[in-house]
C-alpha cells in the first residue's frame, strides 16, 4: 500500500474536521463519560467520512480499502480514544458484513442512513460468558412465522446507549456452534425510546470514558426475518470476516495514537529539567524513544501490507491478527515507558499520556484478546496441537 496525494488529502480533510468539531469538546465529553454520537456522526456523514469504502449507491465514496485505512489513521489522532473507537464501530466493526452480504433493501434501510450519520449503530457479539469465545454465545433468535424472537443479552457494547440499531449475532438454530448463528439488523428504538423488551445497563470503564458502553438485554424482542444479513447459519463466518476489518482498524488507529504519545513525550521531556539538563538529553530516554518509534513504524508497514492483501481479495486474517497483537503489546509498552518519563505529572489524571495509558490498554482485550490472536497466528503457521486446531 502506498500513500498517494489522494490518501493524504483525505486525511487532511478528516483532521481538519476533527480539529474543528471534536477536539475542542473532548475534555467535556471525557468528564461526562459520553459524547453526542448523533451530532458528531452527522457531521462526519455529511462530509462523506462514514462511508469512505462503502458503495456509492448507498451514499458511500466507493473508494478502495486503502482509503479506509487512511481514514482510520486520521481518527486515531483524536485525543479521546473512546470517540475514535465509537466512530470505528460505525465504519469498520458493525457495518462491513451488511455492506458485503446484506440485501439491497436491508442496506437501503440500515446502511445508507448509517453512512449519512442519521443512524448510530452498535455491534452485538460479546456476552458476559462469551467474549473471545464467540462460538459459545447463548443469545437466541428463534423463528416464529415471519419474525425472529430474540432472547438473551450482550455485554460491553460500544455506542449502545445511543444506538438506533444493532448488528446482532445470535443462535438461529441448534446444532454445530459454527453453523447455527446469524447476523441480524435489530432496531433498538422507536420514537427515540427503547423498544419493548430491550433494557440496558451502562458500564463504567477504566478508560475510553467518552465512549458509552452497556450491557443490553433482550426479552422476546421481535424482528422481521428479512432483517437477517445474508444466509441463515452463516453469521459466524460473516462475523469472522467482519472481525478482520475491526482488528486492522484498531491497529491502524493505534499507530497514530502511539506516534502522538511519543511526540508528546519528546516535547515534554525536552522542556522538563532534572540535574541541570532536560530529561530528553539522557541517552537512556532518547534511545528508548527511538526504539519505540521504530516499532510503531514497523507496525504501520504491516498494517499497510494487510490492507493491500485485503483490497486484492486475499485473506488478511493472519496479518490482521499480527497487527492487532503487536498493536496491543506496543500500546502497553509505549504508554508505560512514556508515562515513566513524564514522572509525577504522568501519574496525574488530566494529561495526554495518562489518558492514552488508560484508553489504549483495551486493544489487547477487545475484538479478540492477545491470546486469541496468537492462536490464529499459530493456526496459520500449522503449529497448533491437533486438539486445539
């Protein structure tokens, strides 16, 4: 993947919108532990940024996948990780399967207004007893005439308290756990209020404060069968593909976030004095920052390689898993090292490095834990024991 002038122009436009419409409000949203998703998404949607690589006929720009990676790099610069993550749910986590496998009618009803920023979407996969182990989820959608009747719950759902609809993974039959699931577009609200049978509990988190997260409960919630994405029983397969775009988006956003943490630390340690010289003048500090910067740039290169494979129609599962794994490790390593160089100021609440330290910890857990990424990589290498493969 090469960053052309067109890619750079897209990023510049996204960054200008972020600087104008998002950054001035970040501290307020962090304190409130929520941001106005409909307002922000409408501004992004009006500029075309929620559908960079989505079909033109449904309001997207119709650009190739490398432009979506360029977009993800740009939103990775938002100083609140929660806001960037919420945007990525809309673009790279909850809508790829609908884009690729949904009927035209379904895409007209759910994808088009999501690209426009008129609807907010969330992804309903994880459960309290089924995080990385997606196959073991218990939520059911049993067919009753022309409807599915949904019962169960979903956990750690980003955007949930503001979402208009959910891309839900549920068991639509019994049998093999990899072939009994379907993805369904589930409207969550009517006239601005939660539909009958749907309740939520907001979750307080360590980081990603500006992003609202909730546990969502379904009690005999009826949804038309026509709201199913693609074929019945193919939901697990569709979600595994959707996960690849989610994971690469997460790694891509962290490349920018980590670069910013390093740059902020260089600036701070250059000004901070101890024993008659700046902290940055210590070889241990500037050598360490150089090592970290090198690792981040290597991650960027692997992200670009994965994007190129995906755009060409190849399977980027192994590369996307590598990117997410390395991004998670670097998020811990970079933020911890940089916070150390900020000294006591790094351990205070209201600064960029401590927020990054809290926010960026999530990538090693959400969207598939590090251990799942290692299992996937080992499977592609052919090194798993037979019982695990």
